[in-house]
C-alpha cells in the first residue's frame, strides 16, 4: 500500500463521531456489540432492565475510554421504548446513525404447550420491540443521512430445532421485517440488515441448555 493511503484496520473502519443505540447491551451478544462499536469510535447508548448491572458495565466502559451511556428500559413495554428513543434523541441531537435491535428472549416448550402468555411475551420482546423501536427511530436515522438498522435474528429462523417453534417464529418475523424495511426505507438512506447467529456462549444459551436437559 502506497504512502499516504489508509493502512490500518482502525482507520479503515473508524466510526468516530457516529452515534449508535444498542438494546440489551450489558451482557451476551449485546455487550460484545457495544464494545465493538465503541472500540471503533462510535458514541453509544445502551439499555438494560437492571440498574446495578448497567452501572457496572458503564464503569467498565469508562475505564476503557469508551463513550457509552445507558438507561434502564424493558423493551417489552411500549412506554419504555418511547422513553428510550426520547433519551437517544436528546443525547444525539436528533440524529442516529446505527440502531441495533439486539434484545431477545426464549421459552422452550413443545408446540402444543405454549400458552397465550408465552406468545404475548415472546412477540412483545423479540418482535414488537424491534419493530416499534425502528418506527420510533426512523426520523433520527433519516436525519443522520446514513442510517443503519441491525436486527439480531437466529439460525432457528431458517432451521428447525426441538422446542423452538415460538422463538423461531418471532425470529422469522424479524427476517421478513428486515426485507421490507430495507426496501421501504432505502429512499431515506436507511439500510436494514439481519444477523442470524447460531449457538453462542451467552446467558441465554445457558438457560436454553438447562431447559433442554430437564
């Protein structure tokens, strides 16, 4: 590479000055996403249902020199989603470059055993929250001139696994939402993409493994 050209990974992939909102960023995949974005220079806001856990992570990120703020939010509740976007809009002066819809949960049961409460919980947490937050964030993403939405789906959205019918269905819905938003919001310079991880060593996987073993 000739002198004067970009020759380092950090410079090629710099997110300096970019803003990002990551849901559920205090553990698991969300935690890794926050650290990756902040490590490349992005200014990140994240959320957690647990104030103590959130404060611990914020202290850790501060010692690393990351620009990360956080607020308590349970994204399964509509009013708390609205408050989260209001907070992000205030922090980022009405503009948002990156929205990562990371939060997700699972309930493992045979398909005949899911209750109405199970359906409501998983749909609210895994699908409705991502859809609504994307709706609310649309003006901020559009205002940035170069918005990006990343949805955290799952390999179970395209493959069948035991006891995962409901969880997999919510993730399949995420896949289709991504396709539609990518088409509909391209005119607003907003990209939409889905990441579909396989089994990942996180607290959620630990819970799944336990339930499958009993």
